[in-house]
């Protein structure tokens, strides 16, 4: 284990420079790399780091439920710490080649648990500190549930487009892109009585993938077209390069819909003693970015389907 981590550079621990966000490169990735190196020396697995991040994120959420500046600062530190672990688990997995679908599911689940706790804490806090929400306590809960639904969609599609970009950049081995049809086949081979936990996690992941595919029909058309035209899975280099160039400007939007800008808005709303503003940011700003990103990516995919049909890529 130690030999693997010693011979793995910081740059090799990253997914790709195409998909990395500036704040991550300047702050979270270096810290995550340090955590990953330490974990590799101690024999700690990526999944163990992910689980630790869940508890840190829950602690952050609880702290945000208090209308107290210093406790809120503790919450900010805990959430930053949790995200440094979230960075570390992926970097460690790449350094030590400990990839697993369970790890990918846990990684996504960790963020959901953080923000579920944060949403509940905000609702409780607003119902005790805001005159409006004290008079209408149900309003903030409805807003929180609505925001959570859109949050899940934002995060899912940002991850999906990032993985599709990595597929063209690095090929199948460099991407975690899967299809719902393949996952359903694997799911059918498992038994609820003998493989309950494994089947439950795979069923959850399959449903997650189904929702992603349903939101990006033109991408599915492009994937089918590529499978039909290039059945051996080897794409022409010109196709790979041109799709990467078309997709690259969208990576900044996938990053905005991920952790950093979301938490900058969260921290600002918490410290301004108006936590409900964070929900407004998600519902208005991030949803606008999501809609734009989906529309633009779908146009790109439609264009490449036509170009493949026209025989432009040899």
C-alpha cells in the first residue's frame, strides 16, 4: 500500500484537469492528497474515509441549526473538513486502484446525508428565529423539500455530464459511466434473500442512473449511435477530440452545481442569519444553470449524432 502511494503523484490523483474546479485545485485537492497519502500509509480504505466524512457533515448540519456565530463557524469548519475527506476518498481510490461501485454510491450518499441534515437544521432554526416562519412553520419545510428535490437533480446531472466528458477524454476505463440496461441485467442476477445489501445498493444506483438517462435523451441517442457505428467501442480520435472540445465549456457549470459555490452561498446565508436565502439561491440560480446546461448539452449531442450519420468521423 505504502509503495503505491509513494509512487503516485498529486496530479495522478486527480480525475482530469478538464473537470477540476479552481477552488478544488487551490484548496481541497492538495489537502485531500495529504489525507490520502496518510490513509495509504495507515491502510485506511477510501470507503472508511467516506463514512468519516458523513459524520463530519452531520456535525456541520447540527451546528448550523444554532443561531450562534461561533457555533456556525464550527459548522463551517466541519463541512470544509468533510469535503476534504470527500476529496481524499476519490484521490486515495485512484492512488491505490481501490475502485468499487459501492464506493461510488457511498460517495454520492455522503453529500446527500450532509445536506439532508443541513436542510432539517435550517428549517428548525427558521421556525424558532424568524417571525414569518414562526407564524407559518410549514412554509420552510415545503421550500426545503422542493429545494432538496432540485438539489438531487442538479448534483446527478453535473456528475453525469462530467463522466460523459471523461469517457471521451480517457475512454471507458477513465470514466464511471454506466447504462441502466447493463445495471438492470446485473441486478436481475442478485437475490434479495442471499444478496440483500448488495442488491439494495445496486437497485438504488440503477434508479439513479435511470433518472439521469431520462433527463438526457439526446445523450442516449448519441450513445446508441456510437454503439451502432463503432461496435468494438473504439471511437475515432477526431470524434473524441471534437466532442471533448464541445463539452469542455460546460464543465464550469458542472462545477458550479457541485460543492464549492453551493457552500459559499450556504455559508454566506448562515453567517448573515438568513439561512432561507440558501434555498432561494438553489431554486433560482442553480436551477437556471441546470436548465441551461441540459439544453446546451442536448444540442451538442444531437449535432454529433448527425455528424456521425454523415460519416464525418473515420
